[in-house]
C-alpha cells in the first residue's frame, strides 16, 4: 500500500508484514495486477529470465499462480505474481524487453 507521496516524487510504502520503505522512486513500484484463470500472460520462472507466453491455469489461496506455457505445454507452478505481466501479444507489441 502506498502510504504517502512526497513532493520530491518519491513514495512511502507499507508492506503487508508491517515493514515500511520510505523515499522509493517510481521505478521501484509496480501497480497491482490481478489475473484470472484462462487469461493469457507473459511470464518467467526467475527474475532476469526470458519472457514466455502462456495461460493462467490456477491461482492458489497464497496468490501463487500456475501457468501453462504455449510453446511446450509444460505447467509452471507456484509463480509469484511479480513474475507475470499482461501478454504483450494481446496488446500487439513485439520484441518487448523485460522489466
């Protein structure tokens, strides 16, 4: 949750566990993205890895997500939502660079 916005374009963020970060720049903050089963997404299995495209097949109570890869048909379980983004293919974008 963003708690405060300073006049220097930085943010104070309070996390679910109560920790607080102050003076975060906008580049450090991602907007909350909610996904649905059946939605096409881009995903990666580790930070820094290449993006792949697939379909959300399950969302667990702990918010981890399972995605089936379009290319291989493999299902990747227990992905953090931070490893997903809306599909660039749906937006008509090509050669999208990772975040």
